[in-house]
């Protein structure tokens, strides 16, 4: 998975599960070569889960340094409740150019509307993502698609 066409962009990944399995390969695939992950109590366990081929792209950053840095992209991939709380408290809003959120962005439609208003007031560019393209199970499904029974239809 080496990409010789690296772009000089920074990305902060917020979240420790799905982020590694789906976003990390995708970011490297498009050429982002500076991927930051916040240090916390689970960072040591996280380092063991990261494939060797990805480690050279990852920089662990503490909370105070993260607040001082401006990122080209910030991806928040946590539960809707946690994502809502982070955005309601304007965490990650002031130091990113483009915010990528997981859907659903909040635990209710009213709270999602509230979040979009906050982001609009800060004039933050954001998108709501739901991509499994790089997830292991998705790749497995695609590799076995010809073995599925004829009466099953898939829509992508």
C-alpha cells in the first residue's frame, strides 16, 4: 500500500476503533502522509494494532499540542453521542480546515441540526461520511460476490 504521490496534508484522527480499520488505509491510499492521533490512556494498546506499513505515517500528539496545531482535515469517528458532545463543546472546530464526521452525527435529528448550526456559524467546511470501502468485511464481501446465491441483490 505504498503511495508515491504523497500530498503535504495533515489529518487528525479522533477515535480508536473504526478509524484504524477504515480511515487509515484510505488516507494513505490518497497520499496523506501526516496522520495524527491523540495520545491518551489507550495509545499504547493502539500502537500494537497498527500495521507496520502504516506506522511511518502516524504521529501521536498530546492534547495540548493538538490544540495549537491547525489540521487540513479532522476525522471524528466516535459514537453519535460522543461526537455530539465534542462538537457542542467546539472541540476540534477551531483548528481544522475540513471536518469529516461519521453518520449519524448526533443521537437525534434535533441535536444534528444544532451541530450543523454551530459548524455553519464557525464557517467550517464539513462532510458527513459513511464509507466502508476499506473495511475488511467489505473487501471480503466483494471478493466472494460471485459465490452469493442468485436471489440476493446488492446495491452500492
